[in-house]
C-alpha cells in the first residue's frame, strides 16, 4: 500500500495515501533530504554535483560559425540544371567567366585545377578575376559602387542594381559610374574612401528644398539638382527611437537580440535588449513586425534594393504599437529628468507663461480627496478632530515640514499608501461625497514587514465604523457595501499603528463607486462614478508649472529645434484641451500616469510620428 | 453630433459632417478626397505624361460595368482536363503515347503516356457547360459563370506565367500588378479602407511572394495591403484603452498640424502628403476595418453558404466572405491567395486534387451566389484561375496511383463571373487532349484588357511613365478586349 501511494502521482493521491506517506517520511527521499537518512550518500551526491559543475564550466561556448570550405584534392563536377532545378541535372559544364564580359582574345575559362594549390583553386581564380585591375572587371566594380551610391542617395545610377544586363535599366550617369569605379580601385578598394567621396560631394550635400525652376525642368530629380527626401530605414527608425529614450545599448558584438511574440502574436525584438537593430535576429518565419512594416526585406529572397512604401499599416504601427507607446513614455520621463525642472518643484505660473505665452491651462477640478490625521473614536467609530496635512514633498502628503515630525511621528500618505504616525496620529485618507447617494468600496490593504506589530485599517463614516482589518505582513481585501451618504459627508480610510509605529509602511488603494441615488438590491447602477484613490492623489499632487519648458525640451530633444510660433499656437490649444479631457476622464490615468506626464508622452509620441522625424532631408 | 451643432449644418451630407466633427486632423486631405468624390468623379481620367500620385476617384473612359473585382488566384495550375475541360479522347487513348511534342518541366519524370481523367464530367445548369464531379458547388452557379477554356501563356513555368498575369510581361519582375493599375486609374471608392487588399493564407505567402501584389514602378500608394490570415487580421488596429477615442483624435490633430507646418517648408513633396494621408486612412480604418472584418453578425445561412460550417472549407470560406464585406464597403480590388501552390499536382493527382477542391469549391460558389442574391454581382467581377494548367500526359512516379501532371501554359481554363460578363457561357477550345488552346486563344494580356474594359477603361490609354517610356499594363504587347464575353 505504501508503495502504491508512493508511486501514484502527487496530484492524484487520495487523502489516505497522503496520510500514509506523512507517517513514513523515509520513503519520500529526495536529494534535498537525503542527508537525514544516509549522510554519507548525501556527501557522495554533493561530490557528483561538484564534478558535474566543474565539467560544465569547461564546456566551451559555441563561438564558431558554420562555413563551407573546399576539401583538398577534390574536383567537383558541375552540371547545367534544367530550369535551375537541382534535381534535373543536364550536361556537364566547366568553370568559366561570364562570357559576355570577356574579350575575344582572352580565355573564357578558368583552369579546372590549380596545381600550385592543394584545392582546385577555382574560387580563388574567380575572386582574382572579379578584382583584377588591368583591365578592371567591367561588371563587379561598377556594381559595387552603384550599390554604395544607392544606399546614400536612395536611388542608384543603374536603377536595377542586380541586373546590368539587357533587361536592366541603363545608367543615368555612365561617366560618373565609371569614374567612381576607377577612383575606388585607385584608392585601394577602400569603402571608407568611397563613402567619403560620395558624402563630401556637392550632389550629396545639397538641400532637399525644391526650386520652382528645377521642379519644372526635372521633376523626378534625375539630374540631382537637389537632395531627394528619404524616409529613414526600418532599423534606423528603431535605433533612433531607442537613442532618444536613452535605452540604446551601443555595445558591439555578441549574440543577436532574441525574438519574442507580444500578446497579439506580433513578433518583436526582446525589449530587455535594446541594442542596435543591426544585432536583430533574423528568421524567415518570424519577421520582426516593426522592421517589416517599414520595408525591411523578407529574408526568403535576395533583396537588392529596398522599396520605401507609404501605407496605412505603418501609421497604425506608429500610432498603436506598444514599442512606440512605451518608448514615448520613456522619452517623456527622460525629458523631465534632463530638463532639470521636475513636476514637484514649487509652483510658478510665471515660468510657465514665459515658456509658452498665451497658454491658459485649465484648473484641476476640485478634488473629493483630503489627506490628514485625527482621532478614531473607539466607541462611536467616527473620526474626530480631522486635521489636513499641509505639506507636499516627493510624492508625499504630511503634516510637518519634515518626516518624521516631532509631534505626530512618521505619519504621511502617498499615492498608494503611506505610514501611520504614533498611536495618537493615524493616517487618514478622506473622501467627500459630491452629492447624496450610496457608495461601495473595494480595495486592498497590505502591510509588508514581519517586524513591529502590524497595522489596523478602518473605514468610517458619520454612521460609525463600516469595516476594520488588522494586518501584519500580508494583504487583505477591504470591501464595504452600500453605505448611504449625503452631500459633503466624509468617508474616512483610517490607518492606525498597533502599539507602536515601527515598520508600519502600508499600501492601501481603494476604488469608491458612488451611485447618485440609493438603489434597491439588484437594481442596475445608473451613472455611477468610480473614484480611484491613486488617480485622485496624482491629480491633486500635480504641479503644471514645468510643463511648458518640458514640452519645449521634448521638441529640442526629438527634432533638434524649438517649436515655431505657429506650433506654439497649436500647442496652446492642444495642451489645455488634453488636460481638460484627462480631468473629465481620469480613468485614462489608470496606467499609472499623471496628467502632465500623459500630455508630454503624447506629444513625444506624435513627434516620433512627424514627417520631420521620419524623413531625412 | 454635439449639442453645439448649428442648424445650417444639418443639411450637410452625413459623411462630410462626420468627417468634420469626428474625423481626424480636421481631415484637410480627407475632406479634399471626399469633396472630390462628391463631385461625382470630377477628376478627369488618367492622362499620359502626367502621372498622378493620389487616390482621388477618377472618371472612366466610358461607362463601367464593374466597380469592384474579387480575384481568387489559384496558384500552381489547376488541372483543366480534370476540372473544367472534359476530354473524351484523352480517356479513350489513356495509357497510349501522345503523338505531339510536349515541353516538360520535370524531364526526369517525363513520359508521353496519356492520362485520362479519373473524374466524371456532366452538363451543369441551364447552360449545360460540362464540369467535373470535383466541383459540385461551382456547378450550382455555372449559369453565372463565363468559363474560358482557351487560356494561353505560352510558358510552362509558374513564376513566368504568374508575372504575366499580374504584371503583363512573362517573367519580368518590378511591374505593377493588375490591382495597382486599377487603383491608379480609378482611385479609391472607399475613404476608410485601402483600395487594394490582399487576403493571405495562414500557411504563408504564395509562390513568388510579395511580387503577387507589388506596385512595381508605381508609388507605394497603389500597393496591395495585406490582411493577416488570422485574428488580429490587422496588427495594431486599436490603441490601448487609455488613448482610445478622443485622446487619440487630439493627438492626431496635433500631428496633422505639425506635419502641415512642415509641408510649408517642403512644398510639392507628394511623399509627405501621402504619409499624412496614411495617418488619416489609418484612423478611419480603425473604425471601418474593425466593422468590415467582424463576421459575427452574419447569419448561419450565410456562413453555411460559404462552407464556414465545414472545417475543410472554413478558412477559405471566411476569406471569401471577408472579400464580399470589403467590396461592399468600397474596396476596389480584393485578391485571395493560397500558401505556396496547392494546385501544382505533379504527384498523386487522383488523391490530391479532390482535397484542394473540397477546400475551395463551396466557398467560391458561395461567394458568387451571395453576391448574386445581394444584387452585387452585376457590379462585381469575380475571377477564378491559376497561372497555368496541366499536361494531358503522365508525370511518372512509378505506380499508377502516384501519377501526376506536369505544367502546361499552352492551354488551360479560368472563369469570370459578374461585373458585365456574360453568364452561362463557355468560350474557346483546347485540342482533343487538352494540351494546347486551339480556338479563340486568350492571353493574360487579353484578360487584362478585358478587365480594364469592364471597369470602363481603355487599356491603351492608362499609362505610367517609367524608364523614359510610357508603360501600360500589357506593355504594348498585342492585346484585345474579348468582346464575346461581355454581357
């Protein structure tokens, strides 16, 4: 019986079997408890573990790449493939040059075998032919410089970079192509030289502005009368966004950034590894959505030139994709910290108006929340002598200039919780009913520390105590149903320490659902409003005075310029309208944002969407 | 509408009012588009030498019959002598050697033994056109269909013929596809959805990949927009809840204003305007696409009509139904593709051909029947067909049950329905074995010219300059409007 109990799976054991096993713990031996029964065997096992670890540590990292190489003394037979199909070989062919490029006097063939080399030497012969200089290979050099030109200008001299033959396009500037090709060879095939040659040219350094005459003579800019506007590439887009948020990790080398799927099934690069897109992992079956949307090539076929498409899914990506949304918020937070003006600085409406003349910000709606201390009367269960905190610093609301205060002790409240004072000064978060009706309270009270003696949370109204929870090192739901209120009535969330106030940090977030009329049980709620204690705190703590400077800093950070007067005028309409919307619909802040941070985030997000950001001019 | 709306706005056309009040970015571009549309196709037809880069609705050269097209492309080469083109002679001489010349793609398995169809044919509908037992549902709508039995690409290869059908020249890459040409010539009927949409297969891209819906040398504005094969069919269609609705509208208005200021510094850059337009389209798509792609309100009868109740045809049926919902909302050109090339039956055709028929026959016939019952078939052209057909001789894999057929671009069938096409008609002929088209040959260029004609366009007048040359869909190759097919 003991054996059958032991052998049945843990989740399938009957109560009887469980009891049986509890009685005979020695059957249930695992490596962890082995020492209790067979100390010497446990020691032996430890030695094995150490040996395993030692051997594993010696295992070399796989730093090699798979490559093909040619075995010596092997002369492969190559056959012409019918329709290019590997399974349909036809006649044998020998190694040779592209015959159309070979003049009649020289040989079209490579040697079958190079006796001076251990291998056949065919690939070396091919490489030498490609890079010969007298005369230069007519195709290879032109093809290379044409591609480099294309990457800088967005269009190539030969518009079909993979086809210099009859079906391809003729060069728009044949002499330029040849000159660049020879110049490249003369400078030792140096790509650095080739890039410098192109980037320092007058043609490249032009402005993209169209002139009326140029536009009518050469609308397609075939003669490079100006610079063509170019949309930035997919990788540049991602890297630029990461650079702006400060997340970009510039380290070189190493393993590629792994791929992941987000909740919708969209493939993204691991957000924990914000390295350059150059290090993105490429799998044909898992193209990275962001990169693919902006024309990164599908890896199934060779890509000789990238198209630059302009389609609505790109806009949807930029508007709604979580990468853009998260990065916009990070950029906004970075702008806040770098502009040196924090939102908790002393309010100064003057500085705000200096930054953005003519702005009229809406005033935050009167808050139903109060933060303070008082006495919870033991018999009536009501709060007496409520006294509101007068100080706000660093996201805390508290009574004295400093925390702790000589009289009240450690008492303060934050967005999500706080700390009680000494036994006479509990932390009280008060909500005042806007009109008569009923309220339901949902919430969760947590206390983290094993030290001290825990805390007591109580919900109190003019009717007395509606609920009370004692908690230490744990969490409890603080639900209160159907409490009748009249306009101006207070609901107090009172947090007292026990005997002493040590180790009594707590979190207590609540949602108060207010129904304007008392309703019968089962009657659906009409026009009920939810008051979220955390959002309420954020709304009230908010200081808008730095917002103007922060927006201008965001403009300079993302677009490298200050907003124009016209743009300031647009912002003077946008910002108040958006703040007003956030005051009206505070549930939009349930992602943990504040009104100014959300507005700033939205502005950063839209700046990333601008043509000015997406195009190189 | 808001309370502040003035009385004098009440007479405004509904959509324009909607756009002004709810639409994004005050919709400068969208409003312009919409006004253009309301001016009853005020834009002149396309003009040579003056290519446009916008989606304004345009006038046609003459009165169009078709307003939208659904192309059900059957990659791989459906075997016409087993499906649409009965050949009693082939059955009679089954197993004997074919006397004519045959071009093979797979030379190692080539044989000249004729392979009679193992599938039974019978006259269908009132018209009596014979179809095989593999297409029972298509047989049910045969009176709406014009079957062309004399298609001819002259090339047996897949890619060569695919590019011929889409781009007008056999084998040549980098050309705009039929959907791009139609979108270019006609503009967009819908202001809320892309004009040219592609419904892709869950298994992946078809053979020749994105070339199938490429805009080639035309601006990206005329490129096919691909819908994902599963939910969500469009990624990133909805913002997270905290941004949704009014907040995103405010954001996009801000974006529009910043971009508008930017265009003053960069005038005459069509690309910048095009990108601004994609934001407006994206914002409208959020509403319109969500609605168009939601088939939950379709009746069970409709779902059954498309075979969505049957696991075998559910996936293709769903895409056929989505195609109808898209053209109902003004999408101009919808194309359905398979993954790979499921009609490429080199091997075991007797077993594999019925499988792909079970997957597609009911959805395809359901689409035609549904368009008909909704009165949409008159203005919607439906196209079914692959790029090639198959050979009458055996591709030999040893045992008879593994027998297949090799490629054949010399003669094969496609069909058209609706959009000004004569129903209940069979056109053209292949030889007695089904090898070559012998009467009334139709090439992909003829097909393109005929489609353009149905849309009210003269294919010799719709051009786009590229490489110093006026380019046409048929690339000035010989092409005729096959007038015999017109209703």
